[in-house]
């Protein structure tokens, strides 16, 4: 079997991760987050960042120990066992498919509104197809495009903040907690959607140069950069427009800047920025999704045919499979409750990652050799990460939690069937083979 190529540098890895974080989330969910918490949504952004940092440090430690393709699927499988890996991999795939389809639909909506045409679903499907073709020709091209798009994206968000800062009214920040602490935490659970891409780079463990150093640095730095930009943007957003004016807006930043400045050119620029953001996010999503599918297929947890690598060093059949599923999702889902369900699925995957980091810390407590964080009390970080992810889950909609629960039941049932079929055919688990090789 052909092997993946290590061609992604640190700066490209950082660009991919920032692209996965700073994207459609802040352009779309900021209005809903403001509606849930009012002015205290600025604090909600900080809470979301802290939770992302705790869980991000768990991912950084796991990535330092197991720098392989597949991210949390591989980490959970190595530390917690094949079933945990199966759950983590599949729940992340489902979350990515759903959120990727929703983000593409958002692009289709913006595109059609600007050109005054119909059929946003078709536009969304074409976007996914084009991005899949770029992915087919290797991760290097995707990384270069991500670098260009994220530079434009950040520039537009800074433009929003700079243009809006002169119109901030402190009166818009009172009362600061109109919905109470519970409203602020509910807003944090929702705004976390804007941070969920912080582990995307872990999916490319075998395509990154010096992954044990590059991945942890890219995770922590990308969260820090994103948090600073998000806090600034949310502060200006709340300051220039009453939160009740944007709580149901699909384009809160564009609407707010026009409300404050009455400048249609600025409104148009922010709208274009939202479209660029959706392109960037879906590029990173297809990149990460195809790699998890590839890793699971290589380990016999999905059909082996999905583990083929083309001459460009890309998992071509996994990319094709991911593209088809995401396009089908575009024509099958509605926008309602999409973000909440995606958050619930992502938080479930992150909770498993924190559990893996907790167990790893226990396993290595007498031998810190090879670990990234050698502090005696590092175990407190993944414990806090686990508690906080579960806390955020409890503040999501009841429907999203129910959907996630039944998704886990279905995945478990499928896992039992696959395991039974594997044993019937005498297929050996790659997981068991590699566990024998581990030598600490």
C-alpha cells in the first residue's frame, strides 16, 4: 500500500487549523449566541475558549504520543480500546458531515441572495465537489488555499472590528446578564460551534512534518489566535447594535455593521467574508473527514477499499466517499437544530478524547518519558476538559441530546455486527497487532 506524504509544514498546519476554527461559526452563530446571553455573550466567547484550551491540551498530549492519521479515532483506540475508538471516529464523522452540509448551505444562501437566484442546495453541492477535487490533488494544495483564504478571512473580521469600534455604545452592555448565568452558559454551548475545528489538524498526523512538535503547537496557538479575534468581534457586535436586533439573523455581522454605519459597501464586504469563511471551513472539513474515513478503513473498521492512496499521496476513495455523503446530506437536512446537534456530537467526541488523556496520564504517571506535558498535576487539565464538555452538553437543546444518544446506540449496534463479521471471516484487528508493538 502507498504511504501518505509528510509535506505539511508548521505554518501550513497552523493555517489549516485556524481555517477550521475561524470560519462560518463566528459569521452565523454570533447572533444566536447574543440572543441567548445578551451582552454577557462576550464572556461566553471566553468560556468557550477556555474549554477549547483544556480539551486542546488533551489533544496535544495525545497527538504527541500517537502522531497518526485519524486524530481522536486513533487516540481513543490506542488508549481506551477499539470500541471507544469506533465511537469517537463515527460520532466525529457524523458531526462533520452534518456541520459541513450546513456550512455549504450557508454559502449557497449567501451566494443566491447576492446574485438573486434560487437553488442554494445546488450551489452548496457544487462547492463541496470543487473542494473535493482540490483535496484529490494532495494536502499541499489544500494547505496553500487555506493559507490564502484564512488571511482574507481574518482581514475582513479585523475590518469589521475596526470599522465598528467607533460606533460602540456602552449602553448596549446593560443589563449585562439579562438571561442570567444559565443564559450565558447556554450561549457558551452554542458559540462553541465556532471553536470546534481546533482538533482538525490531528486528523493529518502522517502528512505533517515533525508531527509530535507541530501538532501540539498548532492546536494551542490556533485556539489563542481565534479566541482573541472572537472576543474582539463579539465585543464590537454587542456594542454597535442591541442584541435583540440580531438574535435571529443569519448574517449578524453584516446586519450589525450596516445598522451602525449605514454603509452598504461594508455590509457587502462582510457578506463576502462570510462566503469565504464557509469555503475555508468546508475545505478543512473535507480534509479532516476523508482522513478519519481513511484511518478507519486502514484499520478494518470501514471497508478496506476506502484506504486507497492515489499518486498525489491523497486518500482518493475516502475523499470520494466523504464528498458523496456530504452532498447527500445537503439535500436531506434542514438548518433547524443542525448546529446544536453538530455541537452535541463534537462534544461527545471531545469528552472521549479527554477520557483518553486522563487514562494516559494515569498510565504514564510513573514514567513521563516521551510525554509533552511532564507536570505532576497535568491530569487536572483533561479532568477539567471532560467536566466542562459534559457541562456544555447539558445546555444544548433536548432534541440534539436525544439525537446524539440514539446515534451512539446505532453506532454501538453496528460495531457489534462488524466485530462479529470480522471474527467470522477471520480478519485480524490492526488495533490488536499494534498494541503488541507498543513499548513504553
